[in-house]
C-alpha cells in the first residue's frame, strides 16, 4: 500500500455540522484540537500502521497537496518546521511551533483563541 497520496487533516476549532439519521443538519459543533493526535495514536497503536507512514500523511503529503512543500511538511534547512516530540505510547511530550515552545511535558504552554484544553 502506498501512502504517497493520502492526507489526514482536520477542521480543528472549525464549525462542524451535526446530522441526524436522515442526514439532516440538526446542530453545529466545534472540531476538537486533539482529533489529529487521537487518530494518529489509533492508527498506529490499535490498527498497526507504521508511524512513519501516518506521520507523512499528516505532514509532507498535505504540504505537497497545498503546494507549500518547500516551506512546510518536513524538517530541512530553510523549511518552517513545527516539531512534535513524542514520549512513550506516542503521547505528545513537547511541541515547538513558530519558533516557540508550545507544549512541555504534555502541558499546553500557549493556547489559541478558542482552545480550552490544558494537556494532550
């Protein structure tokens, strides 16, 4: 199986319609900031996918699709790389983004406007 054209992304903190069994919109919800992490862990730990394949679906592949590969999606000189350092069990330990430490020891240090979660 090739993972080269598969991307995984979210509408984190975006509006999400809620549907009933007849596929009618019955309300609105907000996408959870932690959905991508939960899905990554599920795919690797429960479904047995290789972590490197799934990480590529979350990083390099979306950057290619959005045509920003030279600026995002990988760790290399001159590339704007956001980094996640994982601990045991693929729990997020540290996050660096925009040149700042955003998470340390699993605890959120910097929150966005709509974020309320205190840890990952």
